[in-house]
């Protein structure tokens, strides 16, 4: 793990945690996925600092950031508060999963973004799932979102250590990066027990965001409305844990095929670029060096 500074920025009543990786050039903001944290960027962030000042935000209700009400308007204001603390011009935003969705929403709402990089962050209308009817897709997504709000069991110190080992084995992470990813996702409860840090208000807000894209708003129309040059990095490997029920696997397959269809249908030009990665959704942990190189080429090409 390379050295980075921890900074805290106030956004209304919520204190936001930012990892500042330093670097040369304009500011580049990194946004993580749902239930994750800024630590997901540790294997890659320092590789982007040769031409960008790289900062990574813990979204409200995640990581070391404070909790509060959670909706799109508030989260976009958080992002704006962070960016205004560092720079107001020539800003790049890269987001993974939920972070990619938020990057497009921010660029649409506030503008002033020079480049958007989306690491496998998408949302589909119920009509865009391939192989499922809209009713089946909506029902399956509702079942998934209902699981999000179920209380999760606390973890023992032994279980936490096992999580760290699993990350090292799965992605070849350094022990320091693995430890920080796990530490930032949990909060100690005492008595050798830990709970997930993600706040229930954040989970409910994320459910509402994806629910709107499922039923009302076209995410891909949002992408097309963005003026900034955009790099879309799409996973080409679907990872299906064996313990998932069959209905969940079928829904993920339909989503995966729908994303392929919708991204392939975008009109790629000097504004939009698509890179299909031979990796899974957690691509920035799987191939940080290759991704950083591709992102750096995109940033310096314009």
C-alpha cells in the first residue's frame, strides 16, 4: 500500500472521508460501489498520479464517512463539496459500479467534468433485461433489493482475518491493501466483534436510485446526454457464486446480456470509448496495472 493522506470535508451535517493519493496535474475523483469504500482503489490509485492529483471519496454512509439521509441530490452535493475543496476546473471522475452511475449523474447535474470513466457501472430498465420479461426482471430485482435490508450477522476477529486472506488469494492484493479494504468496510463493536459499516439509510437510498432506473429513467439515455469524453470499461466475465439461488443467477445473466446489448448499441466516437475487459465486476482489484494504463492513455489523449 502506498502512502496517502486522510482528509475530512464537511457537507452539511455529514463529515466525508477522502483518501488523497497526491499526484501531478488536474484533480481526478474516484468513486466506489455500493457497500464498498475508497480503499477499493488502493491497488490502482497510485498508478494514476503521474498526470492527475488523485483523490478517493468514501460516500456518505460508507467507509469512514459519516451517516445521514441518503438520496441522489444529497450525494451529488457531497461530491460537489469535495471537488470544490480541491479544484473547480478540468476535473475527471472515475466510478466503479454505483460510483460510475453517480459520475454520470454528477456530470449531468453540474457539468464542469472534463472526462468520465465508468468501471462496469450500469443500470437497466426492466425492459432491457435479455431473456426475462419486464415483470420477471422487476420481481427478481425487488427480491435482491429486499435482501439488502436484511440484518447481517456480526463478524468475529477470526472471520475478519479470513476475509483478508480471501482477498489476498482472490486478487493477489498486498496484506496492507487487503487489511485496509476490510477495515474500512467494518466498524468494531468490542468483544472481538465487527459489523458492516454501510448505513441502512444508504442502503435504502441506493435501492431507490436503482428502482428509478428500473422503472422510469433510462440510464443509457443519461450516458448519451453527457458532453464530456467518456471511457466505459465493461466486464466480460460474469462471476456467479455457487451459493446463489437459481433465480438470482438467471437475473444476473439477463442483466449481463442486457448491459452487453446496451453498451454495444452506443454510438462510439471521439466522445465515447468502450473497452471490454477480460475480468469480472471487481476489475480494479483484478487488473489494476492494465486498467490504470488504459485510463491514463484516455486521460492524456484529449
